[in-house]
C-alpha cells in the first residue's frame, strides 16, 4: 500500500471508531470511503446505512453491509462519513470530484454528525477551483449562460447523475466561498454545488501514513 492509501486507511479506521450499534449511518462516495467500507465490514456493527451513490451501494453490498433507500421514512441519521477533494484551514470543503455532491450534501445535512475522512494531500489553505456543479438538463444552455457571469464553467464528459443531472465544474476564482456558494446556488438550474460550509462539518480526520490521525474541528481548525 502506498503512503497516500495508508493515510486514507488510517482516517477510515478512526471514523469507524465513531460507530456504535443501532446507529443510522450515511456512507459517502470515493476511494477514502472505500477504506471506510472495508473497516466497517470488518467490524460488523449492527447499523442501518444509506449510500450517497450507486458505487458505494454496490461496494457496501459486496462487503455484506446492507444499505437501505433514503427515499422512504428515514429522515435523519446519527452519523455521515465522507471524503473530500479539498479541506481548507477554515473547514470549508470542496466535494463532488466523484459527482455525488448533491446526494452527499443531503446525507451530511441529515446527520447529527458529519465526519470527513481525508489524506493529507486534501488539506489546502483556502478552497479553490474547480468547484463541482450538478445542473438540470432542462434549460442547460440558459443555466450555463447565467453561470458564465460568475466565471468559466466546463461541462464534464461524464454520464448523468443518478438523478438525471449534468455534471460540470466552475473554474473561476473562489475569493469568498460563502459568497460564491450563494451565487452558484441562486442560479436557476443549478441543482447543487460542491462548496460545503464549516457549519456542516463536525470533524475532519486526516490520516498519517504511520496509522495515526490528526483530528481537526471547527474550534482547532485554524490553530493546528
Ligand atoms: C465524491 C466526493 C469524494 O468524497 C471526493 O471526491 C473524495 O474522493 P476520494 O476519497 O476518492 O479522494 O466528493 O463526490
């Protein structure tokens, strides 16, 4: 295993320590979450899970982790665990490299605690481009014309999301993530963007290759 994967595994193992029997758990998307699924499957807790992508759902099922629909009566979760593309000093995140950010935000927002797991290469001073977008197919050209007022946007060569959305990336500057998040979210046709605010994040677990983990919370995020 290379050092990056060892960091991901360390973060994933630390996240599994947050799991208790009878919890409802949201499963994120990506390679770091892949390590979390492996660690969860090894521990076999008695939990109810929902997944943020079909990839995670398939992977979880293959490991014997039952995943239920998030379209039924389940309306809140105890814990969500997910990766990130960027984790800034002020705990703003960029997510959606895997195109699952819309579902990931819904799951994170439904959870009492949202724990982010990351390797050290995800740490940045300030979040920057690209910022993933999910756009409605309907009126796509009009949406892209409005988005162009904010900065350059490239439509991804990628399949539609499970909800039929078109994936794109905002590639302009990110001077103030809160201002940009509000501006992107206000464009009709934008289903969601990948800027996740610090208020959503309970803690970030950054793995080290030696198996130890640095925990960043809102309180110590700037200082450590
Ligand atoms: C998917 C995501 C992922 O969490 C993010 O892309 C990180 O992935 P990885 O763990 O593979 O680096 O936001 O939409």
